[in-house]
């Protein structure tokens, strides 16, 4: 009976505790555990479920997860580990929420037949992958505001495929022609005024999402601080 219980415990998905560790830190970086105070993020520190990671203007952080997937958080960024489950060092479910800034991920390919998932959500968008290299950027309307109001979210793919689900406002119906009338003031957007959009991006492609736009195209080749960090720490 005890042996059977031990086997069951060892084979159960890991949903609590450390889900990875910090392998590179450059510049100011911080960690806030659930219900805890913000603390400086140190090299070698473990990252746990429900942790919030934040970088300063010149900060970059590289994480290695339990399944050997790699996540890089760029400057002025904030990321929440919402869900992380692993079975025998293999990924079962991982869900990260990008509040603002940029995150790059190199996701270990899932075992054939596995239903494992790896998702990064940001304002109005969720990017889901099984094994690929991709990036998500959530650009604030005004830098430094908390909580941040996101102007646009961009998902771009370097390798493999990424499925993106998003919500955008429905196009407004143009008013009928006729006499001019007073335009009503701004009102709260209801659930009926949003619509879902979906795209599967291939390598070299991106999608740009705002409140009212969902635009796919060729991925930007412009290099920034995350790209320079990855060149130093591949």
C-alpha cells in the first residue's frame, strides 16, 4: 500500500514549488513571491509558481525551466508564472502572463503524442506552442504606468509554429447618411463588442494586435536589447 502511494506521488504532475532557476541576470531584476515583498533577483535563485518577475530599464533575466525550456525577460518587463506542471522533467502545462515589456522563449519540443502546452498571454492575446522559438512584446501606452495600459501586443516566430488567439473590438458600423447628429460620449465596451481572432504563425511571421487591429506580416528584423542579450548568452 505504501509502495503504491509512493509511486502515485512520484508520478503526479508537479504544480507547486520550484519550476526553474535563474541562469543569467544583468542589471536590475526583482522577484515577488505570492503574498510576499519584492526582493532582488539573484543568479541561481529558484523560480516558483505564482512568482512575479520584474526587470528595470537595463535589466535582463534568463530562466531555465524544469523541462529545459529557456525564457528570457527583457528590460522594463514584468512576467507572472501562472501555471507550471511537469512530469518526470517533462512539461505538462506551462502558462506565463506578460504584463508589460518583452519575453523570448525557446520551448523544448513535446514528446510525440503528448498533450503538453506552453502558453504566453499578454494584453488581448494568448500564444500557444508545443516546441519552438518565439517572442511576445506588450508595449505600454505610457512607459512606467502601473498597472500598465498596453498599446499593442506583438507575437513573432523565429522557429516552428505558434497559434495565437486574440480579442479585438468589432469594427464600428458607420452611421447612416443624413442630418448631422450629436456623437455620444465614450462608454464601457461590452462583451458583445469584442470578437475573437485566430492565426497560426510560421517562422519569420508576426502578428500585431491592438484594441482594433489584428495584422499579420513578416517578422521585424530590427535588433534590440533582448537580441543583444541573446548574442552574449545564447
